[in-house]
């Protein structure tokens, strides 16, 4: 599973580097995993518990894109390539997948049972953390445009520095949702730790963040 998404990320990064003005295409490429998961679900290829697999996979892609967004600043320092220009793109894709993940949970898992939803968001820690992460990503996504930068000025930087809060919240939500410390959890914990370390060492805390 890990090797499959790593290959996808490598291809996607190559497109980012060499196709500067293909942002619409890049959004389309970024949504390929969601479309593939939808096709798998429609054709019965998601196993014995398709809703759970679909829901978890969408959440995992949200986490992946958020990590890529968070990692672009230190990667730019290390590589010398202009990678920060893609923070908005990867950040918005992370938000899109987070909303899809939430939608799958609410509409497919809970079958729009809002009483259960209300109980979950007040009593289940990993659900609470996930909702907090979505609420933090929401203002970042809504202000990811030049107009908001001009209107909000210094407040814009403060809003987008919330990614430092969103990343650990998503990681905690991810860990608690599995309930066990397995290889997948260890892998993403390691990657997150490396990205956070590099970001603090190479770029400091918190500088301009263009999600």
C-alpha cells in the first residue's frame, strides 16, 4: 500500500515541477485516488467492509496531501526548486479529501443519523480531534486566495500558521482511529516527525505559509 502511493506521489511531484501552468490538470490528477476508490466501491473491490475502507482511504489521502503541503517549505530549501508555489494546491487537496472523508463518515457510515453524529463529536476522542482538524482547515481553505491575502494582511499569516496545529491533530486522529500501533502508524509518525524537524530546522516557526 505504501509503495503504491509513493509511486503516485513521485509522478505527481514530477508534474508539479515541469508543468507550471497546468493547475487545473493538477487538481484533476490529485482527485484520481478518490475516483479510483469510487470505482473500486462501485465494482465491489473494497473487501468485506467497503464503507470502512473507503472512509479510511479518503482520510489517509487527506493526511498525505497535508504532509506534502507541510513539507514543501523545507523541501524547497533543500532542493533549491520553487516548490512553495504548490502549497495552496496541496493544501486545498488535503481539505477536499478531509471533506470527502467526513462526508463518507456521515452519509455512508452513519447513514445521516445526526443523533449518533452529535454523540460521536462529543464523546469519542478521535472523532473530536478529526472535527477540530477540519474546523482548522476550513478557514485556511477559504482564505487560500490573493484577495484574502490583501484583505487580511497580517491576520492571513496567523490563520495559515494553524497548519502547525492541524498536522498533529490529524496524526492523533489517525492513530486513535486504528486503536493499535501498527506499521502504518509508525510509518506516518516517522514521516511526520521528519517533516516537522526539517521545517523547524530549515525554515523556523512559523513563517509565511501559503495553504
